[in-house]
C-alpha cells in the first residue's frame, strides 16, 4: 500500500473570512477562522447547518479562495494561488470523499479510482494497476470492472476512498462521507477511511453533523456562525 509522497507538512489556515454579497445583506460564512491540521492527524469539523463547516473545508482544500486570510500548504498560500495551480494541487496533494461518492457512472470501479492519476498524466496501465491494488486493499478485489450502479452504497464509498488515496495525497477531505449510508455501513466506511489514511500518513479532515463519525477522529472542531467555538483533542 502506498504512503504519501509528500514530506510531512501542516495545513495552516489563519484568519479566514468568507463573505458572500455586500452591504447589509452580506452573508459571513467564515468570520476569522484559524486552524492547523497536523501531518497525519484526523480532524472532525462539526456544527449545525449554516455554521460554515463546508465553506471552511472548501477553503482548506483550495476549492474556493477566501475573501481574506491565508491557507498555507508546503510554504504556498492557496488563498493567493491561481485557479490552475489550485486545481493541480487538488489532483496531486489532496484527496476527496463526498457524501454521494460522485463516481462516474459510465466507468468501472478501477477506472473511477484511477482518475486522479490519469488526470495528473500517469499512463493508464500504471494508474489502473495502482487503483486495483487500492481496491483490493479496501476489500473490493474482483469488483474492479463493476460500474457504480452495480455496487452497494458502502462498496461505492470504498471506491471513492481508493480514488482519494491512489495519488498518495498529503491531506484527504471528506464531506459527510457517510451521510447517504445506514448507520452500520457508515461506521464500516469510517473505519476503512480512517485506518487507510493513517496507514499512508495522510491527514484527514471530515465535515460531519454526526457525533458517531467524530468519534473516529483524534480531534473535534465545533463551529457556529462562521467561527470555531470549541476544539477538543490533539494531534496524535
């Protein structure tokens, strides 16, 4: 199983502000958030709907640029990087797991899992070999040619986890990764996700409203009204 190819590095967000609109009707999704994700740690970001947790994840991952503040990864401020650079980092340095998996329905599992490598220029045969190894490690040996519609919800999320980890990222971001699953299947997927990221040395950031999900993480950060209101636990 591959390990992260990146030297251990924290992901450091400082004074993040994200404002949508102007004037009295402006929405302040983030109101001065500072957070450090240590190499290899697992962090759950919790809070009610509208608290800013998904906006924070998107800023940390370089999906959006904050209105102000910085997000530093490997001595580079993502808040100042251009769209092309941030897109490249999302292919090479970061992995993603979403609530619905967001697999491409026309592709078999092995090609879905290999996508980040192929998009980064890895030859198809090499990319699919790496993806197949990850699928086998996650208990999906023999299912490489199945399309998403031929997989259970839990199996599809394992394919999504393989896709997130196949490029040996430094940080994996998961947005409500068990939200579409029943409790038992969700718990199984979380165990797979946290153990796999820890084994590779990648940090894991999970946005969730489920306290059961947070128990799998070494640190829990709680948000409300665009601010961090509590942070329990420490990197391990």
